[in-house]
């Protein structure tokens, strides 16, 4: 996969617009101010995927949403378990967590809202028509979860393109990783649309 | 058998990779989800190897250890060059979980199950017996393969350490 600086800059802009809108939605959900890192665009070896959020044996929660339409791919939201609890307390505005099924529903909803906001911003900007799937979730070792999330993209590819943004919420510095992973076959279409459109 | 840990050399095998060693080696692979770690061991020469496959069949990819059907034969060749004999090899397999679930609790990707089937088929066709396995279900696993006696320890969250 070839990715020159020009294309990288385009993807960075896509990530910036998408993540900016998702950060606003996230802020609304947890009632905290969100700081967002400058998006990173990286082509990474699949072998390194298990440790993109740090320790591959760390206990994390991951919400995965597939999107499809004129381009397709995945969105992954990753939070370590300690932060999940703090995040849920903010969502429910309480110190005592409700029962597990309510917690799952809340995380599901978080996935829907944060992916919806990102995709909507991309849609407004590029005019691409995108649909999102219902979220799927996994709670386990980072390596086991992350390697399984994009396994269907690694059939013939040894590299994965990641658009990564980190959200840091409130004074508690609660961290959430946001990964936007376009499928390789969608990239040419995306570049064509963007270079010919708003970026020209 | 080496009596203390400090003589053992520990090698960590990444996803879509492999490693081999002799009785002074511990081969580890961390965070297996739907991937499978296959430990092959010749207990007479105490030579063994570990391959961490991600997918069942190789459609023509260059990284042959990423796939069960090409990764396992490749590991056997490596072991033979170190003095192991194919007819004496036995296998222990770990992983092949379904990690992601929808809100209703259904597993959303079936790759783990397909990997288990492909690994079992490949080993059967070559004539290598599976003498230990911890596969399937819905949780991640790390495995540690001790080449002094061929034991494999499996570590998971909130579960007791399991030796196979």
C-alpha cells in the first residue's frame, strides 16, 4: 500500500473532522470537557496491532462498529477496564453502577453515538453515503481483542491503515482510543472523492 | 531437566510468526483471541516450536506462518532441521476464541471456530496427534511452552492457570 505525504494529510483531515464531531458528542454524554490529540495516520504491521494501546495483556473494553456504503471499514473504541468504570459513572451520573445489562446498553449506545458522529462529519464533508452496523463488544486482554477485531482484513494484507485519535476527558484524564480503519479497497475511492472535491 | 528458571531462554512469538528452540527454551505467545498457537514437541530430542496463526487457509499470501495450512508444515520443516523427527511430534493447541459479541450475546465473527477446524485438519492430514488443547469459548489466552518437558501453561483473565 502506497501512502505519500499528500494522502496522509488528506486522511489526517478526515480524522480531524470526524473525531472533532465525535468528541463533541462524547462530551455531551459524559458531561466533561474532552481534549483530543492530533490524529495520527499510520500504516502498521499487523504483528504490532496487539500493542497499539500499550500492554497487550492489559484488560480492556472494545466496542467495534462496522460501516459500509460507498466506503467500508471499522471503528474501534478502546478503553481500559478501570476507565470504563469511571466512564460509566459519568454517563449515569452516579457513584454506584447499575446492573451489568444496563452497563452494556450504555456502552453500546456510546458506540452508536461516537461512530455516528464521526461518520456524519465525514458524510457532510465528502458527501459519501455511509451506514453503520450495530456495535459488537469484547472485554479481555488487549492483544486478544485487537488482533481479533481486524482479522478479516488480514487475509491478504500484512499492513493495516489506522486513523487514531485519543480522547482525554475531564480532570480525571479518562482516556479513550478512537480508531477509524478504512478497508484498503475503499481508499482509492476516498482519495478520488476528496482530491476532486473540497481538497482540490 | 533444568531446575531453575534462569537457565531458560524465553522467546515471545508475535502474531503471524514462529519460533523454535531446545530444552533450555520457553516459547510464549500473548493475547491469543481468535488466533491459534500451535506447540509442536519432540519429547526425545526435546526440540519444539510454536507458530501463531491468524487464519485458516493461505490464499497465496507471502507470510506463510499467518495461515494454519501453510504455517504448520513450515514449522515442521524447521523442527526437522533441528533434529526433531516428524513421527515423534505431538501437538498442543490454544486459542480460537470468539471475542466479539453483539448486545444480545451472539458471537459476531466465526474465524476462531474456522481456525480450530483448519488446525485440526492440517495436523490430522500430516499425522500429528493433538495431546492437549484449550480452544474455543469467548476469552483470550496467553500460552507458555516449556521445552524441557513439553508442558504448556495457559493464562486467562479471572481464570486459574491451566497446564495442558
